[in-house]
C-alpha cells in the first residue's frame, strides 16, 4: 500500500511539474527545447498522411456502400469480431423482381422473355459489384485501416512520450538555473544529464517511426494500383454485360415486332395483291413512321417480299435520293443473312422502306447490304 501511495505521489509530482512547464512555455515565461527542422517536417508529413488517409478511407467506404445504416452495421460486426453477413446487392434484387414478374406475365411472351434477359444481366452486374466491393475492401480499405489503427497509434503514443520527455528536460534546465548551492547544482546537473539522455533516446525512436511514413506511402501506392485495377475490371465487366444484353435485345426486337406485324396482317388484312388502292393507302397510313429517315415510295420493281413483311435486303434497290449517313456507335454481329454486321465508328448509308419496323433500317457499306438496328447508329444530317 505504501508503494502505491508513493508511486501515486511521484506521478502526481511529475504531472504537476510538466503542467507548470507547459503553462509557462505558453505564457512565454520559460524556455522551450526546439526540435530540428527535419524532425518538424517529418511530423507535419505524418499528420498530413493521417488526415488524408482518414478522408480517403471514409469516402471510399461511401463509394462502395452508400447506405449509411449498412456501413454502421458492418462497423459493429467488425468491432465485435464477427463475420459480416452476406448482403444482396441492388442489382441482384432487381434481377429477382424481374424474374418473378416474367413468370407472372408469362415467360413465353415478348415482355416476359425480355424481362428474363434483362434480369439475368442485372444478376451478373450485381455479382460483379459484389466481387469488386470484396476486392476493394481487402486490397485497399484494409491496409488503410491497419495504418490508422496500428502504425499511427504507435506513432501518436511515441510522440506523446517525446513531448513528456521534452517537458521534463526543460523543467530540469529551469531548476538548474534556479539552483544556488553547489550541492543543489550538482543534483540538478545529474538530473539534467539523465533527462537529456532519455529525451535523445525517445527522439531517435520517434524519428525512426516518422521516417517509416515513406514506406507507408509506398504500400498505399501499391494498394491504390490494385484498387484501380479492380475498378477497371469491374467497369469492363459491366460494359461487356450491357453490350451483350443490347445485342440480344437488338436481335430479338426485330423478330418480336416483325412477328406481331405479320400476324396482324394475316388475321386482319387481305393479301397485298387483292387489296384495292384505297384499302392499301389506309393500311399504309397506320404504319409507324420515322420522320428523320427518308422512306422509299412504293414503286413497280420492289419485291413482293417487302409487302409481305419478309425483307430480303439483296433484292432492295436504294432510292435515288433521300439516303442518310450514319455513324456506328457499337459493334454489332449480324444474327442472320438479312442483317449487316457493324463495326464501331464506321460510316454507312441508311434508309427505310415502307412497312419496315421503325427500330430497323436498311444499311449499305460498299457492296454489302442488310438490316441494321437504329439503336446502334448515330444519324448524321
């Protein structure tokens, strides 16, 4: 018990001495041992690293998980050293809803088929997002957290110890100046030598830790490259998935609307050859029109296949006037011989024909000719 009381009294005396020295320094009534400029630069660099690492860490967490409640939940699981439960991504949830809707509407209907295709793509996008978040958390967020919770805490502790050593050193210098008797001076000089040795040792320890910030930057640079690589792979996957989906929808769109048009023509309209001129004009008036695309008028020589809804581009002759130029936005793979394969950024000539689906045009490139989807083109004036 006596030992604890004495230790408590000693610690209180040291604390009081440091507090007095710190107060007098702030008031300009005591001298302060200054660190060298290089040491000050190391501390400023370390503080800057800590502050920006915290900001980058927090904002990256927001980027990967915008939901605040979900981030709080993950934080609590980490502090409790428990495994974070798997969470369904928004893309996967949307895919589930689309699939269920397709089953209700009928998976064999055009709308149901499209919902299934889009839902599958959303599921793949959600899975890619999950992989990206996991990769970024392991390769980027974890090293940043380890620095803040490990290395930086050690640096902060040693800097606090160095501050105490400096206060003790300056307090000893003040006592030596105030000492009058030879015995008091000798005791003060001995105490000063001890505190100076302790201060120098602690300064060297702190200096080594601060110089290690350079290694921290190198490690964070490597992690940043891995984060960029993961993000690049993620967006490349998303782009490829959406490009594949667009091709599927582009190739199936013509089949869906063409089938609907032919079916309606067979059930409600007489054969084209038997139709009277007024009836043919009325039927043509009900067809969808693309105002920005010139339409070739019905003339003698147009194959009967066009009138029946089955287009053979090789039998179609381009109009003498009224064609337009178009730039291809994406690569497109022809689904059959009636379509024209496209390459991104190439220029082609396009025009429409009576009775064509408004989502498709006739495209020409040299001697090649075929149907092309409008969504893959940028029409030029």
